C-alpha cells in the first residue's frame, strides 16, 4: 500500500489511483476498498502481489508524508501462498528499501527479542551504517510484567543514528469494537505518562510524535539527497542531449550508415561466436552445456566412452598375429625375435580401422554443436531475416567444407 498524505484545510477526503473519479469521505469505506482491492489483486486466500495499491489522503489532521506499507515476512506459506513466499516477500521489500532516497521504518514488536528482528536485519543489509533507518517499537503494552523496553527506546541496546520511537496501537479487539482513533491516541498518551519506565520520555513517544519525526526527517532527508539527485539528473540530461545531437542529422538510408550497421552486426556475430566457444561470454547458460563446454565434453567424455566400448578377442588377435607372421615367411622357417614389419603393419592397421567409426562420430558431434552455436549467435539478427539467413548459410557452408577435410585427416 502506497499511502500519500497531503495537509490541507477541509474538506477531508481520500482517493485511490484505481478509481480516481471517486472521492471517499467515510474512512470505513476506505478500509473496505483496500480489502476489496487486495482480494481483487491477490485472491481471497492469503495470496500476495507486488502491485501496490495507491491511496491519497487530503486532510487537516495529517502532515505531508509518503508511506509505503510493506507486508511482514512470512516464514511458512498458508492458503494460496507459494512455497517460496519468504523469498518473494523479501525481494519485494528490498525493491523499496534499497533506494538511497528512502527512509526505512523498521517495525518490531516489544515482546520479541530485538536481535531476532527481521525488519532490522533487512534494514542493516541495505543500510549498514543505519543512516536511513528509524526504529519503531510496537506492543509496549503487551510486554511481560516486570519487563520494559527502556534500553531499546533510549537507543542503548542496538543503536540507530535516528533512534527508536515507541507506539501503542489499537488491539484487534479495539478495531473490531470500532474504537475511535482519538480515544486510542488518548489511551496511548496516558500509557506513556503513567508507565514508570517511559514517563521521563513520554514527549518523545507515541504516534503523533512519530508523525512529526517522520515529516521532519523526511524533509531533511530530501534536502540532503537533492544535490546528488540533481547532479545525477544533470549528467543524464547531458548524455541525452549528446545522443539527440548525434541523431539530429541521422539519415537511416545513407549507404555508409547501412554499411557500418551491417559490418557492426557481422562483427558482433564473430565476437559472440568466439565467446561461446572460448567460454568468456557475458550471457552464461545455467540450464545446459552449450558451445565450447559441450565440445569439451564430446572430446573428454563422449569420445573416450566410445573407445572404451570397443571390444576385441585376445585369443583371435593372437591367432591372427601368428598367421600374419607365418604368411610373411612363406615356405621359409619362422626364426628371429622380432615380428616382421609387414606383419606388424597388417595387424596394427586392422586394429586402427576400429578407431575410425568413433573418430568420425566425434567429428559429427562437434560439427553439429558448431552449427547450433552459429544459430544461437545469429538470433540477434532476427530483425534482419535475410542477413540472418545469409550469415547462417555462409558460415555453415564453410563448416561443412572443413568437415570433409577433417574427416580425410582423421
């Protein structure tokens, strides 16, 4: 929920971005509309959605302020919530609190150990110095008897540069019983003034003080971040103006422009192909092996496996060697320690022939992967079908020519 408050004199009303034509003057209706829109976007069974509900409130009882109400972290999915609900909510929260221009309101119940606070932990991730984080401690009235959050509120336990503010909200019973906000604020004030641990800091506690602090700190924060924002915008403006100058005299049909564009695309194809083979690409495939990695696998896993599969009978081989030696000698007596060269060559050639098939199969697999890589690299030329087709044809033809020579070599 993105909640934007505007201070103005009467009339007091609210409006939603999704139904801008309607002005809500009854705030019970506002609450009902928030619930109805939540159900429309997320379903009625505890679903979540990153799409925010935008609500603007114009009132004499508010200070100029923009609040983004984010969901609390859910550890265990319920209803229609996905299994990775915790990570989805964390990602959603980080999208908002990572912005340097945002103040983080880390809300933690007082009856929970501050060291285990998810809100403070996430705030620390994006704001390690605690420069943008304001601590809010709720449920002070629900703490065990004899305990209090004085050390936390005095900023002694886990110090934050902007400190902590304690609040006491309406209970669910109060909300169901439609307890008036004014009565709730009066009860909160009475709680701080009458509690011995908080009495001395009652003026720095409570919802009205939180409003004032947020308004003041947000104003200061905007003032602090404006110079860097201004310089960033100016540099972006200069960059855009420079680009505009370049395109002002741009002639798309100029033959030199076309030639340059064509050369750049072909050059990019070459770079992409080399990266996919060499393995230094910026787009790393995490789903399957491709390009050079697959070729590596063919050489070092597939090819050796095919060789290991080859079988021969040692008994037959010994008999063949014996016959070869005897046939070489003819009618002469077989003598000498060494196998005659012709017999050795005949036997070895017969064995080497068995390597031919797996070697040629290895070449086929590598060729196929090269052609696949070419197709992946030409996908960037999708806007120019004829150029893509020609590039694929020329490169594939060249690969096929080299395939013939490679097989002859093998």
